[in-house]
C-alpha cells in the first residue's frame, strides 16, 4: 500500500512517496526498516507500487541496466529485459507492480506489465493515487499531494520521501 506522486516542470521532475509498508494488518513505517519505494540510480528515478520484493528486484536490476533511449518503446524494451532477468532469477515470476520512471527528462507511467505512456505534466500511482492526482490537478506539489493522500487514505502513511531530477 502506497502512494507516489510526480510532477514534470521545465526545470525538474519532482517525486514524492509515502513510506508505509504493510504485511497483512501490520504496518511498518520506522526509518530503521523502511523499504525504498522511490530510488535514484543509473541516471533514472524510479517509483514503484505493489510488491516490495519486485521493487527491490527493480532496484537491483536498474543498477546496471537502463533504457536504450527515452521514448515509450525504449522504456518497454527496458521492462521486457527486466521481465526476462527476473524470470531467470525466479522461474515463472511475472512482474505486476506499477512504476513511475524518469529518464532523460521524461516521465513515464507503467501499468502492470507493459502498458506504458509518457506523462506530460503530473501523475500518481498506488492506493492513494486518486487523492494525490486531485491535489496535483489543483496545483499542489508532489509532497503536498502525498500529504493529502496520507491524511485521507487508510493505505498511506508519513514520513514522506522526495527525489528531484533536474533538467
């Protein structure tokens, strides 16, 4: 359960995420055990919602893999390569997380699998996405959008993390 919000401006792509991790009816938000749903490496910023396991595997994969270019098909190729890589490690595992990926000053939304589109202005993913999208639509920053989701969604919780990719 989570929320990740991003806004693209001429100067930067700004991300914010909550830090709730849940296991059944138990939540963990302690900074000692937080899993990063939002990370920056290899000239990308990636936010992921869904299984922590898959997010960790993407974090490992993206250390030394990145898209060949910053168009939609380049991102799809990257995701196909991830799918093949994770299946080699885990047999029949099929990726199903949602992702926000910033690469070369472009922002992409990935729905489960290979449904990818370029985001022109703002996007939010995860359990609190509806609240966050409404806040982004009203002109709020990604941090403010995540704050709104944390206040209104049972499945989102502070503290909030932020990463910016400057142009």
